[in-house]
């Protein structure tokens, strides 16, 4: 792309960041400043082209810039006109593909009967069922201190060992070792790319045995590390190291969030394969004697977790669509009936629907906090991998896998942009050439 257009885009995105930061800091939206920004966005959009099927990297970058500008324009229009969030605007905000939402119902139907079998495999694989595990009693100072010490030692060891393993797989000039690592008491681990900060949830990785000894849930910790570090952190590092334009290095835009989560979910699964191929890392972590058990349990448990996650996403999508039906109890009951036909846990589904029912506005719109969870339903990584397969590159091949993973981790793309970039990269490395 022409440097002049990229410079214009950079100025616009700097202004957008300032507007958003002002809104966050003062809880007031600067409408007058935003009205000045809109014509600049419209002007730049008129100078660049959008390609439905980009044939070159330049075409792809032009299309991605157009989509980002369009997203920022929608954001300003909505804020200036005081428009509320509805299902369509949230899907657009996070670029959630309609096909991925439609896929939820068929996937749940196809896999509902497989869940009990997977649960049974976890039961068979767990050799410690004679032990009663509880969440650590953090209200007792001595136990809280013991839990924090165990978490700190374990997380430090994991970060050191897994960073080296990943560095051997995809070199980053040891950038992973520079991440600031913390423990968090929240229920979710997270990576903050603007602070290069990793927070691992000790609520999810610790339990307490009958004798009040602290127990580490290694499978959960590995999964969280795969999601937050091998997914989000490595995505940030490789993108910064690339020669892509600045706007493709901005991972904070809502329109690329669903792609980032799809990448992270991919690596929370594949990290177990990478670790399986590294017995020296297993030994360094002190889990070499139990890794087979960890691997078997996680394989079955991850399927159950995926079903539960997709079920929750399906519930949100059903309640969010057709908001007029949410204005009556009969409309909600009709939607609940559809959900219960698929749910393997009707009681939990009823509780979640009841919770959502109390988070619906006068227009029937579900609270956007719930709807934003649908960004985890996007599956551009699956489509990207299929583009490689079409050209003879397979994830099961170690050499191909490195090419595929580096492609997935370099750049912050929209869902369609990730797939298009995979197609261009696959053509470059195609075994049919």
C-alpha cells in the first residue's frame, strides 16, 4: 500500500484511541471531536479499495484497512447518535460470522450423545477419585498463604519451561521471557498486550485435599498457558516482530477480537500435542510420570468443555435474536424450549436463561456483555487450516505445522482476513507448485 494512505490511517487511529481513552477515563463521549473525525474516515475510505477475494497481500491489506475504518465509522455514528447495542450491532462490532453462529445448533445436535461417553472416559482415567478436592479456603490466612506460595512456585516454573519449549518451536528472540507474570484471584486468566502482562487465575489451577494440602491442576494450567501465552502473547510478539503495517499490529480493535480468540482456543488444544513431543519439558515441569494421564483426561474433558461452551453460546444467540419475542414471557418460553431440546444440562440452561431474562432492556435487547461472549464462537482458524489442506499442507506434518502456526500468529486480522492471508501463504508454500 502507498505510504501516504498508511500515514493517513495512522493519524485516524491515533485520534480514535484518544477518543476511546477519553470515554474510558471520564465516562463522557466527546461528540464534537468525533464529528471532526468522521469526514477524515470517509475521505480515506474513498481512496482505498475493498476486495471480496484478495489475490495479493496488497489487496488484502487494503481490504483489512477498509474494514477497520468502516468499523470505526460505525462506532462513532453509534456513539454520536446515542444508539443502543442490539444483536446485529454486536455481531458487526466483533465481526462474528453468521455461519459460525448457525453452526452451533448442528454441532450440538451431532455431539450431544457423545458427551456422556467423554465424561465416562474422564472417570476411568482419573486415578485420584478416592481424594476429595475442594477449592482452597482462602478465608483462612495460613491456607491462603500456602496456596499463594504453591501457585507462585508452579506458575514461575511453568513460565520458564514452557517459554523455552515454545522458543524452540517458534523463535521469538526470547521475548516470551520478558512477559510480566502475575497471579490473579479472578476466575479468568488473561494477557494484556498493551502492558505485556500475563495473569494466571489461581482459582482455576488450585484445589485442596482432605489434609488441606494444596493440589495443582496441571491440565487446567497447561490449557490456560496455551490460550493466553501460546495464543494471545505469541500472537502479539510475532506480530510486533513482523513488517506488517501498523494498523495490522493493533490488537485492541473490536473487529479483530473474534479472530484472536479463535487463535487462542486453537492453541489451548494444540499445546498438549507440543508438550507431548517434548519429554524434557515434561521432566522440567515435574509431570513426566503423570503426563499420559493428564493428556487422556484433558482430551476427553476438553470435548465436554467445548460442548458446554457452545451450549452457552447457543443460549445467548437464541435469546439475543428476534428481540421482540423477549418482551413477553411466552416468547422467552418458546426460546427456552428450543434450547432444552439440545441441552444436556436442562437445569443449568434454565438458570442461565433466567439470568439473561433479567438482563433485557425495554426494546427486548439482551445486555451486550452477554452478547459479546459470542466472539468466542467464531472459527476462522478452522477455515484457515482448510486453506492449507487444499494446497497439500497438513497440520499433522511437523514442518507444515510450523508454517501454519506462524501464519495464524502473525498479524491481527478480521476473520475473513485471517482466512485470506492463510490462502495467500498456502499458495506460496503449496506442494502442488
